[in-house]
């Protein structure tokens, strides 16, 4: 049977019934910090679970168009278990705004397969978690997994936000710190003064990091690109390992201006796109809807074949002139004329 035909008729019996797609019903929605909401999703039988720290693509329909973005569940989820995500409405963010303001209990979203390598290590190593803004979401899942372990090494979480109202999970984090002698939690405010004993002020700096460093420590960081790179520089050579993920792109590398020709071999279209702009953004600006997810080069949803031409990775500046290569269009720009399998 055609899966699409099955899904159409099955949806008349249950909105989350599907041949192979992972559909999930919103079963709870609650505010969680200024501008943020937590959604609890009940998936169908196709959900295979998500390890703490991983991401999942969430697809919603907005004005008749399917749009996908990546979110980090805030708790580990085994196969068929509920999935919890916390979303902050971002100015201009279609999916985040839709999930925060328009999505209601009973609505249905589609989930992708979990992905990502930022997962909690074995219990023998001390752990340092550095989170800024929405970067708290994978860290929250990792901390919840840590508290459930029978044997564990000490863990420190430092969580930056502009104001106290923008912090999420505050009561739960303070309760966890009170219940576990081997857990330290510090809230760091960049636009307000510290008032409580577990609060600090200022952007991430040497004094803050030096106060929490210990031997045999594995560090994880998640936040905007600038925050992650500052954490990387401060911890270089001072921890056993450092794993980081940024949810904003790095500044675009300086390239020669003008446009380049991008030929889409499968659709037969040819476009002129700005040199140096992420290909995904350029194609969307031209009215196309290529597949995408995280938009950060992690989930691989946007990958397509490159038949010829030179591209540049906007994160590293690396140039790829190899033909017949796989290209993630969300983090690569065109340096000269390209032919893509789109």
C-alpha cells in the first residue's frame, strides 16, 4: 500500500496513526521562562527514543506549508516514551513563534530520528555543563539523566541568561542542587545584578570558569556561536575533553561580492545567488523549499549531491572543489558556479 494513502485514511481514526512517519500529539503545554514554553509530546509507535543531549527535527504546518526546525528534548526519552521540548519564541522564527503562540494541546507534529553526539559520558569523569539561553535544553536532559544514575561523578552546571525572568527550570535546578551534594548549579545574569547565593553576573570570563574547574573534567557547552567559541578558548588545555554545539551560525567569511550561477539538475532550474550566502538561505529567498532541519550542519537533512563547482563551509572557511561530493546547503555557500542534485 502507498504510505501516503494509508496515512490519509488512518488519520480519520487517529491523528497520529501513520505507516512510517513519527507523529506526536501535544498533550501538555506550560510557560517556562519569559517567552518560552514547554511542550509534552506523545509519539506514535514509530518513535525510537532520544538520548540526553541529542536533537530531533520537529515539523509543523504553517499556512499550508510544512516547516522543520531542530530542538533538543529536555529529558531522555526511550522508544514510545513522551518527548519534552522547551521552545523560546525568536523574532522572525516561524516555527518557534508558532509552537509558542499558536500550538495547542491536541495538535499534532511530526518528529524525525534523534541525532547528535553531545551525550553524557560514563560516570567516572566529573562533568561541567555550560549553557547560554536556549542552550539549557540539551543540558537539562543531561542533568536529568545524571540525577537518575545510581553511581555518578560530580557535575557543575553554569547557566547564562540576560535576565532572571528568562531563566527556565529554576525551581527544579535549585531543588536538584539541594538534594545532591555532588551537584553545583550557578545562574549567571548578563543584564541584572546577582541577588541569590547561586547567582553570578557578567558574560562568560576567566574568573567564572576558573572557579569551577577541577581535574579529570569533561566539559560541554551549548549556546550562541560567540558564547561557544569563548568557552572553547577559556577551557583549551584545561579539561580532558570539550564538546560543544552552537545554535547560531558563525559570521559569514569575507568573500568577493557578486553572484554565481547555481544549476539544479533534478528540477532543471538555474538561479543566480549571492556569493558567500548560505545556499539554503539563497534557495529559500528564490522561493524554493529544499529539505532542512537544524540549519547548523548537524542533522544532515539538507545534504544533497554536488556535481561540480567550488563551495565554502561558512563555519570553518574550508573550500571544497571536489565534484560528486555531498554538500550540506545550510552551512555552505557558493564560491563559483555550482551544479546541485536538487
